[in-house]
C-alpha cells in the first residue's frame, strides 16, 4: 500500500479562492445550472491562463465568467481581455458590495449573493473559430473527466492507484 498518494484528498477544492469568491461562484453556478450550462471552475486555457469558470451550453457555445470580489481585485487584473480568444461570451461576476459601474460595457455582468445570481447585462457574442472551439471543447471534456475520476478515487477509501496507473482494491477488502 503506498504511503504517499499522487491524488489530492479534496480534488474539488484547490484553496486559491477566497470565501467571498467561492460564494460568488456558488451563486453563478446555481444560475447557470438553471440555464443548463455545464460549468468547470478554475480551468486552464491553452494560453496558460486559468479561467474562474468556463461554461458550455447545450448548443456548444463557450462562455467564461471572471469573478471579481472588490474594486482592487478588478483594477489589479489586466489578464481578463485575453479570455476573449477562448470564449464566445465573456462575463464578470461580483457581489452587491462592488459597484457594478466599474465593469466594462462590452462584457456581461452577473450579480451573485452566494445563494443565487442575476444577469444584469448579457454578454455580447464574439464567436470563436471552429478549430479553437473544438480544441477548447476537448480541453473542457478532458478536464471534467479527470476531475470526476479524482473525486471518485478520493471518495472511495478502498481504491489505491498503482504506479502503472491501474487500480485495485486495498488489501483487506
């Protein structure tokens, strides 16, 4: 039995987000779930950037939601314009304590209280090229499957990973 596992004990929590950001995220996730949008938090993009939330609609449209929890958080971030090349629609999400007039008009805007969220402004569409869409959709699918597998393994204490990647039950089961 291995002493050190290569798998995180909490695969769905990476610890980089503040409690406030996690509350905003939860409200956005509930809104998007009602709209049947599949969401993946903290997804790495081909550019090396990491998007707070990447969504995939039932029509194959890709959206990115950038979470901002303060004026300072928004002003310090200069990477968000790069996200446009990785989505069809770009949104900001925040909470009621942040003035909404700081966010650019050419992005969507979502207001979240942690229990739910409201779309204040729809994001304008800027369609990705077909090859970019395919690559991003495959990245989304692979990341989703990997996270599901990690969560399954973390939830089942009777499974261990062998060095060659195979899985077998722990001894005594």
